[in-house]
């Protein structure tokens, strides 16, 4: 499908070099209608003829001077080493107020050539580089949609005219490109590592093998892996010759780093150091899988007209069956952390393989811990001991996981090295002051962005002093961060909370051989005790199970069993609240798993009634409130929630978003200073904005069981962060919710 025409914003666009990139740029903008005229310039007469015949340009010129007369924008799409000569010619022409830009992959070389040709860097020159391509080449391969959903990097300089930059940005954006701005040096370093070095290695490997085997017998026995690895050695040798010479400084820096790593790998093979090899291979595999997920997401986005992922929940249904929801996220995080700090090899079963938990996993891999898996929820962690972590090669990226960031603050505060903690845009908006301030009281040195937001820099080499901390507001993550810091602090760290919060850290420390004394709301931990490897079974997450507990409660004739759910008393508030509402929930096969109480939960349909929820139970069901609000909407009478201040400070505005959504479905809702009041009633249909909050998206998905018409839920992509198999399990038990565009 062609791009929709727009009102012209420039008169004449000149594209110099009508290969795949230049031709696609010209054709796309010609079809967009943003240019009154598109003129092509190319040394090859046949290319000029084809460009006009194929509708790539309006006309062609064989004279650069004639083409550029009166030009508004001149795009330079010639080979990188031809750029210097081209810029020399352009410097001798009267270009008026034309904007110059280019598509070269070595920006430092282009900038140097421009300075030499013009004497100064022209203010209206905007260096650029599209990260796109095709196995086809030449003007006949021109594709107006080549750049759609692909990155284009612009590298403006201090002297670059802002209006010129804005115009070039707009032209690329009109082609559907994802435009980013980057410093020249950073661009060249990134491309040297991700594009130039792989091509250099592929060319070098094939050449090395070919020289040693004149008849190429060795290639007869090469499997698919060799073919895939060396595919890029079939690229244009002349083009890559030019690129390596043009970007040689960045390529050499990247090559030197790789050579150092290759020497270390050779030493490990020579010494028979299997632990070192396993560390390299596991880190590499996970990094490759992460890259694969990025490509998969990009492929998904390319197939849709809108990057917003939406759910459609059909009304009605009966919930039946026997399922197990994913592992508990809180326990998964802590198992990775404590297993890494323990002496010996720990095994974790039932790990939640979501993006949050994997962010924690990658952080410890970056700090030198060898971790095998996850494979079907199983991890093998080769612990390094309390003092065995190594400095990460760069910032620890934690995605959207606030749990990872807060707990790692405490753990890293006493290490001997500095650490930088970063996250995605959502996490970067959250204040970390609640955990940073008490850690500073222990002697930690932590630098934050404005208002306590990430990125955080945790300075190493500090001597921590144990303190007693009375928490102003209950919070398990702050408590856990202080206890983890207390493993290293001088003395006994004590954390007092006015109301109980989840105690997974205290229980798991005990499982790793370090007892935590808990008395009258105070957890006390003595430093100087080594952690010992353990086997951890992660129970199913009660926060994830909550959606199905409510679903089976509100849908008539439902009868569902949820297997192996953690029923820790500091987490089971949702069960207590639902039972007070009249829910039929039975705990079967109650048992202990790694210090955590676990049970199978049987839930059958029941007529729910509205209640005034005890404040203490609200604090034990904070994460489950979105699901409980759906239960309230389907209950008889009025439900009153008070004491939910914690949700008021979430970046997603979760309580308000739930209130707005329920009102859309026809439910009478009243927001209060610290809670919400809901009058049960008839649930209608409509469109809900989940605002990127996975719990809101899942809550309104189960509301469809009692809805009169379909519920369309927008902005649901983050469901994969907390509950990757949600849609699959919904289909398995009879909840009719699907991703928009899929049956």
C-alpha cells in the first residue's frame, strides 16, 4: 500500500545516486506528495532512464549543477568514498539555501569530508543514515516503503541549523521511518559493533578457510550454522572496502575489544575452564534470544497499522478446568538474587519467565554470575558468594522492573565497584526516593536524576552501617532492599513496618541459611553470614491467580482449580476479601515449598455481595485490587475500598484508570481520597484504555464474562511483562479474550 499524499512542503528534491537507498528515498517522497518535483542525478545513463520509467523521480539530469539549481533539499546517496569528490563539486556551486543531507554509514568520515570541502561544516547539512536495506540493488529495486518501521539516525552537530534538521526529520518520518538523533561518534561506534565488525569477521573467516583448503573441500561438510554465519560474506566487496576504510577508527576500537575477548576465550579452552566457557555461552545465548524478541516485535509492528496492541473480550462464558498460572514474580526475583550471592550451585524450579524477571537475570549475568536457563522455568545458578560479583561492562538495564531496581540498590550499595541502573521510559518516571533515602542513612552513596528518578548511580567501596528504620509507609521492596544491604552492613539491620507486607525475602534468606528474626513487626538481620546454595520451588503467583479467582466467582456454573498457588499470609488478602464477599474458594493439598505455603485453589461460582473491606486486608491485596474491583462491579450492593494510597502514586494512575473504565461499562463509581466506592450493577461493553498497565488490561478482560457486549481494551502490550501466557490460559478455561487481529 502506498503512502498517502500530503500537501507539498518543499519545491524541489534532488537525489544524487539512484541505487536502492537513494531510489527508495526519492520514490517514497514522490508518492508522498511532500515535494513538487523530485529530480534524480546518476552517472549511469541506464539508471537515469529507468528511474523516470519506473516513477522513481519526475526527471533526471546528468549535470549536477543543473539539477541543484533552485533545489530545496539535496540528498547524497553515493558510495562512502565517492562522497569526498561529490562534496568538493557541491562546494563550488551556488546552492542557495538548500538543505544537504546524506545516507552514509560512516558519519565521522562524511563530516570530515564536508569540513574539508566547504572550509566549515555547512549549517544546513544534516548527516543521516537509514538502517534499512535489501538483498536487491539498483534503481529497479526502489521501494517507497523500504524505510517504513526502520530506524533512521540523524547526527546533527552543534552548528546544524535547527530548521534544516526539522525538515530532514519530517521527510524521513513521512516515509514511515523511526527517526532518532545521535552524536556522530556514538553512531559510528554502534555501527562498527553491530554491522561493520560482523561483516569483517564473516569475510575474514571464509577467506581464512578458503586459503587453507584450495579445493574448498571443507565447505562440502559445512552445516546450516556455517551458512548462516557467513551469509553476509556475500555482500558487495567494494562497498565494504569503502566502509571499513571510512570508519576505520571505530572499527579498530571494536575489533580490539573483540580480540581481547577472543583471547580470553582461547585461554579458557586451553585451560579447560568449563565454567568460563559456560558463562560466555549462556550470556551469548540470552543476548541472542533478546535480540530475536526485538526482531519479532518489529515484525509484529510491521504487520499492523498501529503499534498499539489491543484485546477484544467477548461477552459471556463459563470458567472450568484445571490450570497453573505462572510462577510468582516477587519470589522469582529474589531466587535469582540470593542464588547468585550464595556459595555453590542453586536450582530454581517454576521461575516466571517474564521480562521483569529476565531483567534481573541479565543483570546478574552482566555481573559475572554463570546462570544456565531458564528452560521450562528451571534455572541453575552458579553462585559467586557475597563478595564475588564483578563490575558490569555497562549500565544495568532493568526494563520496566521497579522490583529489580529497588532491590539491586540495596544489594549493590556495599559492592566494591560502581553500578549504574537504568530502565525504560516508564520506570524512568518513577521516584526511587523511598529506597534511596534509608540506604543513604546506612552510608550508601547513590546519585539520582531529578526527583529521585532513574538512572541511578550506586557508588561502590562504601562501608555500610546497620540502622533501625521505621518505615513511614508499608513497602516490601524497600524493606527487602534494606535487608539485602544489611547482609554487608556492620551490625544488625532492623526494619519496622506498621502493617505487614510480603515477607518473601525473610523466608528465602532462611532457605539460603541466613535466619531473619521477626518480632512485633520488626525484621532483624545480622551481617557476616554466608549464604549457602539451595533448591527453590517458585509457587504460582497469587496476583496472577487473582484474575481467575474472580473470573470463576462471577461467571455462572464455573468450577476451576488453580494448581500450586502461593498462599503466603502476607499475600493472601485477595482470598480473604473474596470470601468475605461470599466467594466459594477452597484450599486443597496445602503444603510447604521452599519455606512458602502452597495450595491448590478450587473456586466455584457464587453470588458476591458488596462489603466495606477492612483496611488491613486492602494492604495485603494491593496488586490484586484491579481484579477485586471487577468482582465489586459484579456484586450485589456497595463495595467500599479505603487505605489504597499506594495505588495513588503509581505512574499509571491505576485506581483512576479503573474507575474511568468501570464508568465506561456503566458501573456507578465514586473516587475518594484514599480509595474507591463501587455500586454493583450490570456490566456493559465499550472501549477501555489500559494505559499500559497490565493489571488493568487483565481485569477488564475477565469483566467480559458478565458484560452485555464486547469490551475493547487498548494499550495491552505490557501484559507480557507480568503474565506472558494470560491469553492462552484464558482460552484454556473458557474466557473469550483475544488479541485484536487474531482469531
